[in-house]
């Protein structure tokens, strides 16, 4: 028998609802929460769906705040932060990124703008990497091997995330259709070190509250930026470090004290959902969890801040090649360097969290924010030890959040057979119900090449991105696969098979590396046999121009972006091509 649809109606039918939204008359419910099948113990579908989370009603905006028409303000359709000058370059307002129509999967038909109606609209965050920069397990000393090991801007990651929340709260609905935004989805690497303190900062930034992004000594910063080691930028020191000498980084008195000072997040005004990434699940983002040595080092009072270049190259080559998923070579390295570690203040809040603790933290009522409770995760996930789920986006669209992290270790991803079979059932059910599907994951199709065995499911086969993409391409309801991980904007068409229309893979840049973007995605019916997915990139609310004397919360968020722009080793191509940014992606209906 067909699966029964359980939907909170925003209006009598989709066309009427969309017309009301476009004219500013719709001010009621904007989203409904977590309604899909969930897994019971042992990975099987529960006998019945759980009762849906309480429907969430947004505050009715004042007439002057109701979106009346499409807009560009506050998006990269209006302006983009651009560098000026040479050496250490200051950011300022730059030219906008135009919208590009992509017809790779279906030709765009004339007159569609006058016919189209909105089916759904939402925002994607990805790779926030809220980071405890004083954490003893951080491997900043590998900076000479990879720029991602340490970034000059990363001590300001919380300020940057809060400014992104502020940007979304200021949006006047969806920029193309002016329809209400349904929710925000964050597609993983919400934390950086798999640390409890970072998880608390992330949940508070999203749901609202006060955050002090500091661990260890409550009064003083204890990390590489006041270590006296020239490898790192020392903002408050006269030390002629590498970044000041070679890249003309500024001296900023008071920077470190400001970086660990209390911030306040207003929290999102929209419901939000969460997807897990490798940095959320694995120590260092790449090692299988459970090693007692790593856990003890994380909360302890010793931190390695420097390492001979030859040792650094060896360990990084091992990570890149996936030769140490259990972290034994890394552990041996740390043990061999014990006498070179520096004292820091121990802190239990730096302890790693388990997948169950990750889910439980999302279910904590203290972090409910605008809802839904659990932000996609349910008690059934907790019982079954899973981190994948479905939820209803709108009358016509469901979302499916996957767990592509590999508990066997390594920063690339895969999925197990149990999850793949579950996904197949969800896609078949959506086809029966006439729903469209948007799939969310952390990893991209090209970064799911890690087939290490899951220690918790011995003998279960792991499946790569090519196999997952083939499954999605064979099912008619799938419109898009939305992900992150690569820190780069990329939009890839996947041709359908067996009569399916195909889907668009939408990968979005991170919010830790420049250009620090998030993405609005709108789904529309063109009423001509085609659908369009509109993607619009947004920056945080921080001004493009920085003021070195402004160490307020807003000033730090602006500095976060400018430091990322100037970070040595940063990749200039992360913004992608015009066809990966602001787009209209056409599909056969």
C-alpha cells in the first residue's frame, strides 16, 4: 500500500500557496519538522512513524517586512567581497556574480518566469568548522605540509558563524520567488576537532545564546599564536613571524583577548537541520574514534606546537594516502615528541564526543532554538545508533539526510549497505507518493572513495560515491544532492537512467576558507514540463571592509573573512566558475 503522507498544509494547494507567497500574503507556517521513516533498533524501519514534531509557526512579520518581490540585496547578486592592493590585501565591495542558466539536463523554455510557482526554498550552511584553537590534538605544526592544518583566521570561526546566522535572519524570503524560506540545513563539519566544547558552540550559534570560544585558562589564550614559533602569525607580538615577514600580516594588539571573549548569537529564526561530517565524527577529521590515548591527550595539559619538517611530511603523506585510519602512526609520533610538548591548562570540555552524544546533544531541549527538536535526529536514531533520517520540506518535497562518514577512519566517505538499502526504500516511497526528493550529505560524489570497514558493523560492505550517484540517478523523484566537504563551489549534472530525469549535485564552499559562503536553494515548477532549481550564494552579515581597531563581534567577523582571503596557501579557485555560483538549474519534470 502507498505510504500515507503526513503534511502540515500552508494553503489549500501549491499554486495558491505560491501565489500568496509571491504577493506577500502568506505569513503562516513556514515548515514542518522530521516526518520521515526512522530506523528502529537493528537498523529496521520502526513499525510506525513517530508523531511529527510540533509544527513551527514563524512570527508574522510586519507589512513592511513581508517579501513582496524578488531581490538581490544581501546576496552575491548585489556585491561580493573583493581584494584590493598588493601584499596583505584589504577587502572591499566588488562586482556581483550574475545568474547563469544551466541546461545540461534539460533545455530552458521561454516564458517560464511568468509561469513558475515555488515548491520549496531553503538555505545550506556547510563546513563551519567551529574550532577550539587551543585544543591539544590540533596539528597546526603540519602547516608547512597543508594550509588546512592551521589558518590565521580560525580563532574567529565562532564570530564568523554568528554573522552568517545574522545574514540569514535578515533575508527577505527567497531571492528569486520571494517565497518564505522553509529551513536551514548544515551539511557537516560543524565542528573541527570532534570536541564537546565545539559542539556546544555550534548548537548555541545555531539556536541562540552566549558563547565564550575559549578553553583551558579562562583568562588567557594558550596556543600557537603566542608561542614564539615563527611558523604562526603572532598578532600581538613584535616577533617577525613568517606571515608578517612574507605576507605583511598586521600587528593587532588585543586580538587574542578579543578572540576568546564572549559572543552572543541571536540564533536562527528558521527551523534548522543537521548533517554529520567527518570532523564531527572522527578525531582530527580522519582517525577512527575510540583511542584512549587521543582522548586523554585532548583533555590533558600538554600540547605539541612544533615539529621537524621531515616528521611532518611523513605523517601528512600517511594521512593523504589513507595509510593510518586507526591513527597508530600519529599516536607514535605524538608519543615520540612528548618531551617537546608545552604545558597548557587541562580542560574536560575538550573531550571527544561519540555519534550517540552528537545525536543526544541535538535532542537536548536547551538547543531546540526554533526547532524542530533534534534538528532532524530522533530518539529512534539514538536507539538504533544511526545518523540518517528523512523530513518533509513542503507539500511536494521531502529531504533525506545521509551519514557519509566512515567510522573506520579517513577523511573521505562512504555509506554502508544498511543505509543504502534504507535510502532505496525512501526513494521508492517518494515515487509512490509523488514527492520530489532533495538528498543532503557531507561528502561529494568524488570524495566518497574510502571503503574502510566500519568497526561496529564487521563484514558490512561500504559503497562509494559513484555507486550512490548511480542509485540517485535511477530514481525519478531525486532533484538534487546537496553537499560540502570539498570547500569549493561546484555544480555537477548527473544524467538519469531508466527513464529518470537525472539530478544536480550542488556542492558549496566552506565557511572557514575564503570566500566563506552559504547557499540559498529554491525549487520551482515552470508548468512547461520542467522544474528549475535556483542557487544563490550569500556571505555573512559582516561588512566587506575591515577596521583593525574594531575588535567588536562584528569587527571580528569582518576580520575573519579578510584573514581567510590573505591566508598563505589558500586556494583561489574555491569560489568556482560562474556556472557553480548563482544559477538556474533546469530539469525535466
